[in-house]
């Protein structure tokens, strides 16, 4: 039985290493940005595990596929080195993206999406800023190096055992079935469950308060989910400003009395967007938090 499930055990051990690394990244993300979040509890970290597993399953789909191939060469040294290379390339990039957002979050207040990659390809501004970023945030590089060392130490522990199974027709059939089950399991994990649609960025709002959504999400997940998203195109309805003004010009000039500059009525329209009337003592009849606006209301329409 141990020989039969040897590679199954290896897959879950190695994916478990990645889950641990993602969890460490979330703890660091919160530690460096705790002032931006409120009412954070264990539930945010537990819910974040759902999105971590989804991203990990998607990113590691090549690694998992190569791992479950039911052929004897997967026990050879060269193939195990190939698997390790795929493992580090994929998950090293994922960890780097998570660590990058520890500081980049302070500028955007959201997890980075694929548009960041598009911005890097549109000009040389970001490329020119990379040296200064590396200088200012050198500690992130240090953390990245430490995490890679921890990954290497844990990964080597999974290489100590040996399969010992003899390849045969029974071996081929058994491990093909096991591989299909494993692949199906990780497909469900990537989808986030058996619901009609796979989980998306917006689903994070169901697990926490709006201001804590970036804590629940992870950067590889938001990157994956925004690849190929169509951007809004700028629409030009008029060829030039003169054509538009010929139809309607909102700018009016009144240069004849009584609308001269000294006697013209001064009309000011104040619009407050997403502002509740509970903040105004004039509107709610109780205590207000906007005394100046309330004083204007008493002399206005």
C-alpha cells in the first residue's frame, strides 16, 4: 500500500510546502499593513486559505501533471530534478508576487492585477524605477531568500524516501486511476468547490468586510483572474471640439448689464457623492458633523 501511494504522498507533501509559504506571505502582508485593516480575526486567514489553494492548484497544474504520469521514469534522478525545477520556477514567482504587494499595497490599497504587467510593457518608467525599489525595499529580497531556503529544506525532506514499486500493467492501470482522481481533486480545489462558477475576486467579499478583502486574497490569484480582461475603450463621439460646441456649448459668457462681473449673481452648486443625510444636523434634525455645510443649507435652497 505504501508503494502504491508513494507519489500521491509526495504531491501532497510538496503542495503543502507551498500552502505554508502562502500562509507566511499573508501573515507578513498583514504585519506590514495592519493599520489598513480592522476587525481582523482568524476567519480572514482561514478564508484566505480557500483562495490560496485555488491559486496554488492553478499555478502548479503543470507540476501536478508531470508528477502523476504513471511511468517508471518519474523515479529517476533526472526527472525528479526536472520536477524540482518546475516547482521552484512556479512557486518562486508566486512568492515574489506576494512579497512585492507587501509594499506596493501601500500605493494602490489593493492586490496587484494583470494590468501591472501590461504597464511594465508599455513604457520604461517601471524598469527605471526597479533599481530604486530594490534599494528601498531590500528587506523583501532578504525575506524572499529566507523563504526559498525554508522551501529547499522542506523539499529535501520529501526526497528521502524511495518508491521501490515494480512497473507492470497493474502498476500502469492503478496509477492512471490514482492520477485521474488527484487531477480531479485539484480541479475542484482550483474552482473553489462544486458551485456552478469558479470562485473569483469578488467572492472574497462574502468572507470578510470590504476593507479586509486584500488580506483574504493573494496576488497570484488576482493576477490569474485578471488575465485577458478587456479594458474600456475610449470612445470619440465627435471629431473635434468645434463640432461638439456647435451642437451644445456649456460655457456661457454674460457681458451685458445686469450680468456684469460686479452685479452678477453668484450661484454655487455643491454635490456630495456617497454622503448620508445622517451626517447633517439640518437634514436629520439631530446632531450633525458638518456645521459649515449646515450653515449654508439654512441660507440656500
